C-alpha cells in the first residue's frame, strides 16, 4: 500500500513539474493577431489567427461589429470593405486589418469605387493572355494571329511604348488618358487618312496595319454599358464587301469627344469581353483598307489590360 502511495506521489510531482515547465515555456507578452477569411457571395467567414488572446473585437467596415472569435458576417451590399480585428490578452491589445472585396459591380471593378477617389489605373498587359489576338471583324472574331508575351514590343511589332501608356477610370465617370511617350497605339490607315503624326511604324507593325501615333489627351468622360446591342458596319479584308453586324448583349466602353482606350481608330467604342478587379480584355476595331469603305473595320485587336499599383 505504501508503495502504491509513493508511486502516486511521484507521478503527481512529475506532472506538476511538467505543467510548470510547459507554462514557463509559454512566452509572456502581447497577443499576436492575423485574419483569414473565405467568401460565399456576400457572406464572409472570418477566422482570428491569434495567440495569447482571450477577447476579440471585429469591425467589419460596414458599421457592424462582433466580439466572437470566428464570426460569420453577411454584408447587405457588395463592395470593398476595410476589416479590423482587435485582440486583447495579457493586458495588452494588438490589431490586424485586411480588405475584403465581394460581389463587386462591374463599375466598381473598373474604377475601384468610392475606395479609390483618384481612380483605378490600367495598362496593356505585356504578358497578354491566351485569348489576345488579331482577328477578323466577323460575328465570332475569328482568330488569325495570336498575340504572345511582349509581341507588341521589340519581340514582335517593335512598338514597346504601348505597354507604358496609362488609362484611368474614376467612379464619377471621369476618364484620364495618360500617354507616357506622347502617343498611342493606332490604326495605320486611320493615322494616314486623318493626317495624324506617326511617331513610329515598323515593317512588322505596318503589316498588321498598326503604328504608334502622336496623341494629346483630352478631358473626357466614359460610359460603361453592361449590356448593349452594338451595331457596326464591317468590311471584308479586301475592302469590297460591307456587312451590317449586330453584336448582341455585349458590354462596351465608350468615351466623350475623341478619347479612347488602348487603340485609336475610326471606331472608338470597344467591346469588353472580360472584366475582373485585376484584369480586363477588350476587343477594339481596326480599319485596314484605303478603298471606298476605308472607315469601316475589317479586323479587331483583342488585348488584355491589367491594373497598375
């Protein structure tokens, strides 16, 4: 019996020593805090990635708060929200913050919304995408030449300047075109027939009917049409056969005055094939014939744009 009591006492003492040792290994100090979240439509599940914290205070950025460790919050409207977490432990408080973007409208994706009072900057992506190409201006935009990484620059057309030009969209409808080298990617036929100053045209760019043309930006506004039936008179590549086309239920960008995005030609309104918070892909019409139907597009150039930090 005494032996059993002695063994039990030893086990108890060892246990206490181990517990004390574990506690000694746990560092004292302020809590550590981080935020993880997952989104399903307008519902966001938040997780407090904290250590040495025993209370949590969330600010979801829409006027609502929570003291749960891992709350689930439903936003009434899509948008961009600044989320903050205050975690308290050991008598001290630390904060973590993140930005949540959910159920954004197309306009918010394009402009950054109210969170971006100076607007959102875009430029032509030198990486392009697998869908960037030169195509016929037919009903399906039939691909005739893919545009690979850097192709508009020195590895292809020799017009690397086009990758630097900036296009700014503001939530109030203001559009700012900022050419970085005094010009813009343009149609060669357009530039010749309208007597625009061509700053650069290489043999390869001319074979595609493209050049880099001088352009002084104008004060302008833009309109994002999320669904529109766009009527365009196109012409066959030989310039002889005009065709009335109706591109149904397409998203378009149009501008006041003579402004444009990415590519200057007789047709300034372009089709938005894809729009996300980080990228958009535009189809822009190109006129390549100097015959009777010189101002009607025969081709399109499809380019991907990316946001600028």
